[in-house]
């Protein structure tokens, strides 16, 4: 059994002893610490907290513990139940709430679940706030309310229609153009909440021909739920068999979007954001963009093509959002298919991504494969270095940094080395004795070779002591 407490929340496998996994005891402890933190942050004696969940079988158990704990802490609860991760983000501000808890383990397998924590703005908590909640939980500072001050279920509502309405209201989403294009769209929603939201979105966008795959929201994932090529063979077949124009795949909480072109070929998770940025920057006459350090250089190239400025942030949605605010970015996100469009809300949102991609394709009048071919061509090689738990990873990264000191170095999150025509990023895992090594170049062979060069270098340094 596994339990991981971090600044972004608590996640783990269901079951086990009290201190081993995600269970009612650990859930209650962390929820109470969060409620205590929100009371201090907002100076509200009776905060209102939005709670939503994905479709995992453990979700109802976790939700009931969260509800009981929040009410015991004197908080009122808005229950939006089955909902995509971006839906409660929008509901926090839409309902005038003081915070939110999203019960989801994102792309992790079915035995996992987690609590993701939102502040009053509907955004994920930052590093300092997350650390404060961890401290409160460890110190046991949370004080429960007497019976006369207990919270209640303030409202039970389906916020998905409001979410979809907000997407359709975006000036950059052209419903008429999408309807006129008469798209044929295949979708794989991995039997989670995407099966509720995505068909409803496509109907609202005027897409009449939808070919659904795994849209029953029962949490029984039919394949590995991470939207990577090796997990998406079935939708590729459906796209070709049904002669669909495009296929969309989401993860269990619908904050990541993968695309399949009309040939049943994987568009590339890195290129979801790049294609959308190309559309929005062209529409707006330029603008700034942000992605994390491990994302494709294609976004930088597209941004420069439109006369804008690209900035890189440390890995993590909250870091990207922070950098986007600093630079006034039009669009940003992460290379895992996570699109952040501030005009909608400051969080990754696959519903927004689908509406923008369909608008872009409709306005261009081209095929998805042609859109992909029009973008800068890069290949990313993703690797890992497994190390002994006693290895001083920070010292290793410092030595790599010294060896490549004559290149462009970024060290806000591990070590990224930028060469004129390629880059490599070394980043320490927060939970395992691992260094993740991502390399990108114009060809797959070059990217693999660069990654292997760095992997071999690090292993040689460990052998040298």
C-alpha cells in the first residue's frame, strides 16, 4: 500500500493499515487540515467548499469521509459529485465558495485515489500553502466544531452544464463553424467522468456524428488510463472504421487531451497545446505563451512565428499558471496534453481544448493530419535513471550542470541544457530515487541519442562515486 503526501494534496492506494494507504483515517486527517487552513486563509468561520469526484469505485467512500470531515470542521459543502477536474475549479468561483476538493487520482490506475486542493480562486494551492497544510496535518492542529456550529450540505448540483455553457461563450470558440463542418468525432473517455461531459459538449457544439468508446462513468478503466499512444490502439481503429475526422481521448479527470488524426495516427500529446496556441495567436495577432521545461520547443517556435514571447516554467500546473500571470500569456499548459486558457479559467481543461481544436480545424478547412504537419516537427525521448535511495541526486545534477556550463542552462527545476537545435532536461522525482531524462530534437534518432548520452554520463558518475 502507498500513501504520498505532497504540496499538491494526498494520494495513495486504497486499503491497508491506518498509516499505509489512502483510507478514512488519512483522508479525514488531511481534509481537516485543509479546512483549518481555509478558515485561516479566508478568515471565514463557516467556509463553503465545493467537492467533485471522478468515477473511480473508491470515489463514493472518499467523498463521504470528506463530507463528514468538512461538516465536522464547521464547513458547508456544495456537492457537484461526478465532475471533471476543471469543473469544480470553475464552480468555486461560480458558486462564490471558499475552496474546493477534487477527488481524483488523474491518470493513475483504478486502485489509486487522491485529494486535490483548491483555494478561493478555484486554483490549485501554491508551494507555501501546500506545505502549511502538511504541517497542520502533522501537528494535529485542526479543531472540530461543536454540534451547534457543524456544517451542512449547502447544495447538490450538476455543474457540468454551466461549464459547457462557459466554453461555448468563449469568443474564440465558433459553434456555427463547427456545426457547418459536419465533423465525425470519435471519443475515448476511459469509463470516467469524460463520458458525461464530452458527449454533452459535442452535442452543444453541434457535432451530430459522435462515436463513443468507453463512456460509461463506472470507473472500470478498460485500458491504462494515461492517454499515451500505447494505450490508445482501440480508438485509432474506431477513427478509421467510422471514417471520423478526428478522435479525442481524455484521462479519468479530463484535464488532459490527446488527439488522433483521421488516419488513426496519434497527433502527439505535446502538440495538443501547440496546435491550439497556433490558432489563438493567429486569432489575436500574437501574444505570449508558457509551458513547462519538459515540453516541446515547438511552442516556442510557433509563438515566435506570431511575434510573441515564450517563457518556460518549472514542471507543475501551479508553476505554469504563475508564470502565465507574470507574462500575461494568452495560452499555456503542459506537454502532456494539458491546455490552460485564462480566458476560460486558469486550469488545464480538455473541454476547452476540444472546442478550440474543432474551431481551428473548421476555420482552416483542413484535415487533422494536415494541421499536425503544418507545425514545427520535433521528437521527444522520455527516459528514467533508477538510482540507489542513498544517491545524492542533487550532487549528480550539479556535476552535469558543470560539465555543460558552456551551454544555455536553466536550473529552476532540475537541470535543462539547451543546445541550438535540441535540448535535454534532467529532473529529480519527488517520490522515488529516479532522475527523469527528457530530450528533444528534430528526429527521433537524435533525441534518443542525446538522452542516452546523458543517461550514460549519469550512470558513469555513480560508478565513479
